[in-house]
């Protein structure tokens, strides 16, 4: 099935026997053990209000007892309950941070998996892929987590057109699902795995195998009364019949799916449903109905900002249709829309862009756009404007290419200077005429000695450090400290701290390959910055390049 696959979410709740017991009031809930709270959470899992309450009590109770394992459980339960909300990122980051502190690789895998699942749901596929890749080395030690990571990677590989690789992954997932008896213990993910197999077999042209798994999925979805999955398999088999040119059978299946999905929030599958519905209608020579179906693809894309590469063909039909009717206004409208689609596809599928270019590639679309405008406006004016536009675009292209070349050359030069520069030793500045700044020599000498210790011990890595806090530590006042830093360090306090942190991060990135594997966010936190923006800005201000560029080129340098 060439539609949306489902990212698997981690379920910790298998194996517990839920029992019926009523509790009244927060105090009585606080008196429960962690095991009792967890059982109640599982029992009420389908009620977000109740399950959130139990998860938060687990978390608060764990924090009071300083029980790290239960703190991680609390954050994990909240991540599952609120898997579609942006707060998942906060919960996942907490899981990752705590897991790193106690070296818990299982929960490190869970934290990155949760982030990957969230970003996939939000159609941020590059971030989703990054987090799944981060999760993999941790998840490989745990079969259940490894299964989820591999399945998720299969979904992204299908998105990128690597269908055979995705199929190989799903075969491995299917073996795991059967071995662990998911049919009884986790029926929903059992159906998801069957569906992924059927979809991938269709994409590699093994239609008999696709039909086998579609029928297996339909049978099991009916038995377990899973209506949504039943219609997913119905759509999958409809697409399979379309591939086999069984257009009447495909029409019967997808007509049922259109009726069902139009009443449900299942937009990604609805886009593909209308796309194939339109193609089938074209085969049945129902042009007007096909036109409506393809317009619905456009409407759904406009509302979600996401589209599957194959659905791009809907716009080619709309453009050709209105071009043939000499309706240049609508022709231009759908050319504009297709350019927007290509922009989205280029962003989300940049590694696959060569495979999604069809007859209406971007240069040709731009040419057609000009042609449609030509029909709508005065010919002489258009000719002049086109010449002017070509001149402007040519000049702009030359300017951009020149700027890009010079920019890359400058960045490379700055990188080489940075990587070849040895760390500066702490050279104490000669103290002459200390009294000229209104402070006695003894005090100046004392503060400079303390600053030297402060730098040598890397105390500047503590986040949130202030001049008032440091002056108390040095047994002086902030006015003296500020004036001495300005005079002897030639910078204000904020810049002084930031420069120390940046110099430290540069040396650590150069010498520690594990540190280079950190995310920018984790690197920033490691050297005392509260936000990645503040870290990147300070890094650029001191070095002339951004940390992401520095790390990327460091990796290339050491790999070479």
C-alpha cells in the first residue's frame, strides 16, 4: 500500500493483570505503591485525564523519594499518554538527560524513540530520522526496542523510495512479531506489521505476496473488530488491484475506503486514497469525477503541508486538463501549487529528489508558468518582462554563486585556522599601576589569581553563573570584578564567560570524538549554555563559523 505507515509507540504495559479497586482523593493515591499506581494507570490508559493523573503522581512520588528508575517511568508514561503533543519533546529530553547521568541505555533508546515518533507525526522526517538513528545503538540491546527502531526505519526508507530495504526490515519484524505472539499480546502492532509487509511487497512489484498479507490482515482486523485497520488493508488491496490492472476490483475497494476515511481524521491515508481513486476514475473514463478527486488531494495538501511523492501526479493531470481547455488561470494556479509541492518534497526527500522528478520538473514548470502568464497578459509587455527577468535571474545567479563560493572559502579558512590553533595558555597580565583604575594592587592581584584558578578549573562551565555570584565567591564586590575583567581581559563579564566556554568546546570537539556525536543542544548544555541559540551565536561570534559547520568538517577531517 503506497500510503502512510504507522510509527510504533513503546508499550510498557504488557504482562500486568489489571484489577478493579476504587480510590478516592489525591491523598489516597499518594499512599499507593508504584506497582499499584502503574496498574491503575494501565487500567485507565484510554482515559487521558485519569492516566495523566496516575503518571504525574508516579513522577512526583519518585522525585520525592529520589527514585531515578521510577522518575524515568513517570516521564515515559507521560510520553506515551501525550504522544501527539509537543510536550513529548520535553518529557523525552528529561528521559535522555537523566539516562545519560546514570548511563541507562534502555531509557536513552526510549527517549530518542519518543522524539523520533513525535517528529514523524509532525512530518519533520529529517529530525525523525536523526532521532531514530540516535536510538538504534541503545535499542539494539533490547529486542522490543530494536524491533520498534527497525520498523520505524523501514517506514522512513519506504518514504525515501528504498522499498526493497524496507521490505527486508519488515520481514525481520514479522519474524519477531510471530515469535513474541503479538497476535494475542499486542494485536494492533501485529496488524501494523502485516500491513507494512503488504505495502512493501506491492512497492517492489510482488503483488501475489501483497495480496496474501492483505487478506491475512483483513481476516485478523475483522476478528479483532479493528475497523480502521480493516480499511487500511482494504485500501492496500485496492492499490494492489490497480497495479494488477484489475480496475473494477480496485474501484470497489477504494470506493468503500473513501466513504469511511472521509469521516475520520486519517489525512495521510486520505490523500493517497483520493489519488488512487482519481487514477481509477481516469481508467473508467470518468474525467469529471477524477478531477474532483485530484482537487481533494490538493485541498488536503494545502491544509497539512505534507504529501506523498506519488501523489504529485495529481497536479500533472490538473495542469494538463486546464491547459487543454485553455483555462490559463487554473493552469497557472496548479503550476504554482505543484511548485510548492516540489519545494516540500525537496525539503522532506532531498536525498530522493532525483526519483520524484517527473515530466513536470521544476525548470519546465517555470517555463510553463511563463507561458500561461503570456496568454493572460499583453504579448509585447511579457516579452520585455521576460528579457528583464532573465537578465535579473542571470545576474542574481552569478551573484549567489559568487557569494556562495567566497563564503565557503572564508568558512573553510576559518575552520582551518581554528583546527590548527593550539589552545592558549593562561598568561597572567602584568599588573602595573593598578591604582589607576581606582583599585589597590593587592585587590587586583587577588582577583586575577582567583580568575586564573576559575579558568584552570573550568568553573565557567556551570550554567547560569553571574558576576554577583562570582564576586561573592572571590570575596570581593561585583563592581571591582567587572572593572578588572574589562581592564585585564579586555571584555565585559558576559563575553569573558562565553569566550571561555567556546574555547573549551572547540578543544573538546577537536580531541573527543564521542563529544562530536552529541547533538548541538547537548553540546551547548555541556559547556554551560542554556539554549542552542545562545551557544551557536557565541560560537559564531568568537570563531566566525557555526558549531554545526565546525563539527561536520571535523568529522570529515578525521575520517579522511
